C-alpha cells in the first residue's frame, strides 16, 4: 500500500510538472528554446492525462463522469471472476499438475520423521498421559456394561457342556485327580471311622440289621443265637477294626480292589459326555442360569476398578516410556526397515489425497468465487490497486516523461520542416 501511494504521488507530481511547465513556457513561444520546451511539456501533459484517463478507467469513472467504456473492472466483475476461476482450474491448478506434485512428495517418510522427532520431545509423555486419561475417563461404563453382559451371555449360551466336560475329564485323568480324590476320601473316612462315636453308631446300626433279619429253619435259629450273644458295643468293636483294615488295604497302590474302583470311576467319567439325557439336562440348567443371571452391576463395578487402575497407569511416566513410546518407536522402526511397508503406506496416503482431490477439485474455484463475492466493488478495487497500482501509476509517469521527449522531437522536426 505504501509503495502504491508513493507511485501515485509521483505520478501526480509528474503530471503537475508537465502542466506547470506548459503554462510557464507560453510567454516564451517566440524563442526557439521556449517553443522547444513548450512542445515537450505540452506533449508530456497530453501523454500524462491520457495515461491517467486509461489507468483510472480500469477501476472507476474518471472524475465521476460515466464515460462509456470506463470503470471496466466493476462492470466486468462477474466475467473476470469466471475467467479467473477457469484459469485456476484449467491452467494453473489442474488435477494433473496437483497430482504430479503430490507424487513427488514422500508423505510417509516426512510423517515418520516428524513422529521420530516428537518421540524425543520432553512434553510428549505429558501429552500422551493427558490423551490417555481423557479417553479412559470419557468411557461411559453404564452404557458399556449391558453390551458386555450381552456378549458374555451369548458366549455362554453358545458353549456346549459336552466339550467342556470332555476336556475337563481328560485333564483331570491326566493329572490323576481320580486317584487323589480316592485317597482323600479314604483318608477322611479313616479319620471318621477311627472315632469312638463312629464305632458306637456302627454297633447300633449292625444290631438293628440283625434284629430286622427274617429267616426260617436252622438259619433263623443261628441268627437268633448270635443275636443273643452280641450287643451294640461288641458289634462296634468287631466291625470298626474290620472296616479300618479294608480302608488301609485300599490305600495301597498294589491293591486289586483299588484298581477296580479306579477303573470303574474312570469308565463313568469318560462316559459322562455320551449320556445324552444328562447332557441335555445340564445344558438346559446352564441356559436357565445364564438367562437369570443379572451381571450389569458386577460388570460395571469391575469396569470402574479397571478404569481407576488404567488412569493410574496413564499418569505413570515410566509406564508410558516403557510401553507406549517404546511400542510406537518399535512400530516406526519396523516400518522404516521394511521397504514394502513404506511403499504401501506411501501409496495409501497418496491415493487418499488424490481421491479427495478428485472429489473436491471443483471446490477450489467455488472457494475463490465465494471469497471474491464477499468483497464489494470498492474493496476489490482497492485491493487490486494496492497490489498492481504501483506499476499502473508508473505508466502515468512514463507517459508524461515519454510525451515530453516526443514533444521536443516533434517540435524540432516541425521547426526544421
């Protein structure tokens, strides 16, 4: 703007000089030098005025007079804007030229270099910590819990008891849990059987069995005689050692009855998945329990506890350095060391840019048009005068100076002729 104003001021001075020179030299027309200078100033004044008219006519009516073919820019505003947009879209900023320029830029390499540089920045940890806390805190646990419950229930409904039971039984038998269970049972029975009160209970039960036995003939006489010889205490004293002895024998690894019991247990366990009615009942029971299970409160509480722990981790700079930044750095290094990945990422970035360019190329002209249409004529003219007015004002100066010298030359020629 300053340069434009200086040029305009200089143009006015040149025009004023020519006008003043023309008036001053009028009294000296009788002399050759007077006619020579007057011819120069006269031609300079005409040239300066003509160029002033031409320059002014581009932007507005000279002296406010609506002379035809003046104020060219305001009158042809729409045509100029259309021509400018067409020139931008078809000549200067064509799709092909922009795409060619895009393909010369290695976006992936530049982005990864920026990322590597930022990883070493002191403020990065705080930024990552802030972002992680925002993300974790933003989670709406009350809305997430029902979705998790739904997924869990669908998963449990899809589970087949047969497969779980088969794998569980196989694992149990491989770990010899059947033997451990038998040993535990025998140990507990042995402890219980060694008690005095257990001996008394055994004697009472055995006496009741003898009293309730019905028989005939000699067997009846034998049982009746034996019944009269023993009481609860004697029966307990006889049966308790006998049972304890049997338990001790069953605890031995080489006992054939022990192997028989274990074999039977294993057969029953391995055959459980093949019992269709039992499996149907278990599956129905499982589905009923899943349907009746309301776990939203428990899931929400678990998520809240998890959320608190994650926030604490997000505030730990060592955790961020060890896991987050280390992971990002390893990821970047892996990409940089793998040319195919770099090429793939680069192609993807460029394809995305080209895709959006293809979809939105016409918006360049629309944007220019919208911005230009926001300006009124006066603002637009001032803007153009401020940018190109300097050169236009020099046209006026050149017109005055050139006219001056041409006038001198013409005066000399006229004098000679």
